[in-house]
C-alpha cells in the first residue's frame, strides 16, 4: 500500500470515527446549545472524512470510494488512533477527548496544509478553519468544568485521566507527528492552568490503532455505523 | 466564428444569471451565487466550492444546479467541485449580505453584530453553533428577539 494511501486513511479514519462518536450525543447532550455544537463538530468531521477517504480511495486505485472505505472495512483495517474510538462516557469525558484531539488535529492539519500533496493540502486548508472552532469550544468547556463546581471539576479530572493514556499515540514518531508535541504540550498546559487543573501524571501510552490493533469499543461502533451496509450491501438512497 | 478557449462574457453572464435563481436549500433567501458557492463558469464547466466540508446541503446544491442547467438546455456543462482556495464568508456578495439581513439573519461581520430586526448593536452570542453549520445563535438585548448570525468563517 502506498504511503499516500496510509497517510490519507489515517486522517480520514480519525475524523470518521470521532464524527460517529459525537453523533451519539445527538438528542442527549446536557442542553440544546451543546447538542447543536457536538452535532456540528461531528458533521464537520464527517465532511473531512469523506474528502480524506476519497483521496485514499484514489491513491489505492482499486475503485473504492469514501463510502466503500467507511462501510466495507472491518476493525482490523481501520487506522484511526485509539483516542477517537473511546466511548463518550459522561460529558466531561467527551470534552476531554475533544480537547486533546482538536488541539492536536489543528497542529497536524496546519502541517498537512503546507505539504506539497495538493489533494491533501486543499482538504487540510479547508478543514483547519473548522477545527479552530472545535478547539475554542473544547478549551472553553475544559475551563468551565475545571473551574466550575466541585462535581464538574471532579468529572473533568476523571475524564482527562481516562483519555490521557491515548495521547502518546498521537505523536508516534513513525507517523512523523512527534515534532508537534512541544507546541501541543504548551497549548494544553495553558488551558489546564486557566481551568485550575494539572495534566495527569505521565504513564506508558497505549498504542496500536495505526496498525489496526483497536480496543473492543471500535467493533461496537462499527456494527452500528455499518449496520445498513452489512444488512443490505451496496444499498443506495 | 473562430473557436476560442476563452469563454465569452455573454455566455458567462447568462449562466451566472441562471444560477442566481438557484436558492440555497438551507437559506432560500439567498442564491448559490450570492453565497459565493459558484466560483467560475467556462464553456465546459461550472466550478463550485462547498461552504463547510460537512454541510449536508452540498449534494442538494449540486443537484439543484444540475437541474437549473438542464432546464436551460445546458446539459453539456459539467459541474466541478474545488476546495482551494477554501470558501470563506468573504465570498458572500454585498447583495447576499442585504438579502440575509432582510431574511432575519445577521450577515457575517467582524464589527459589532447588529440585530436584523431593530438594528441595535446591543446583542450577545448565545451559542457559537446554530441550526446549520454556517450559523451561530444570538439574541438582541434591546428588542429581546433571538436571531441567527452567519458566522465569520
């Protein structure tokens, strides 16, 4: 498989799986405005996924389009990072995941936007404008929950604690993203300090998503997301 | 007539005029031309660009443009989608701004947000995300009406 396919499929799968996760909040968020926000962020991510998976399909050259790649692959063939497939948990856990991911995604897409591959850089340049919004939303909520009530603070700490083990994978040197870590650390530290929180203690990161070694959660997510195409292969609207 | 690669102004104008009557599916008060979704017209193709990558209206917009072109006897014109340079609210025309305001949606602005009903700038944001990807929710502190604002993007 080409390096271009590998690159595009990682970008696409991250966006697709997190977009699907966020859509689970639709109709369930703590209040209407948050419901709209999470659904909109999910929608942005699904749009990005469609474009990135489209490029992956072209790079592969076997006639698979974005839909085929999204709906006709099983767990082992997905290349998303483990962070995005983690369950929503409570609202604070969802915010923790978004906070860690969006700040990383903005840095990553900024880098992709400047790369010579125009198919990918065009998508990245467009997407990064959306991700800046996602960061603002997540950062504000980390501060609001961390600096809120005793209960919200406790939940924010627990959410960050749960998600933190998946951070190292984002900066795996094999993906060439290691150079983004210092800037990311700085951003995260700034928001956490405003929220009166501390970064969780460093621990050994859990990796494997980029090789298709996923947590149990991804299979459940796919069985729901892919239900229609599994039951009625190639069904169309 | 000598064949030329350049598209004649009259043809371009004609196609733009046709598309100026294709409404945005989510905000029918403005057309796809007002919003800056139509980038260019040549003898071969109409070039369009999506507003937000995940905007569900993108496919409907393409289908509506196709229908309008076919009805005008321009079935041979292709529709091509480009992502670069990315769409921003700067692409919305002056006319588009006026139509949005008349429809009750505050147009995108970096200056103080004006209530589209009473023109007061005594307004506040309720939610950064609104009923469609391109809008945020605001309220007027003078006439007390809530309203949508087209996000600066």
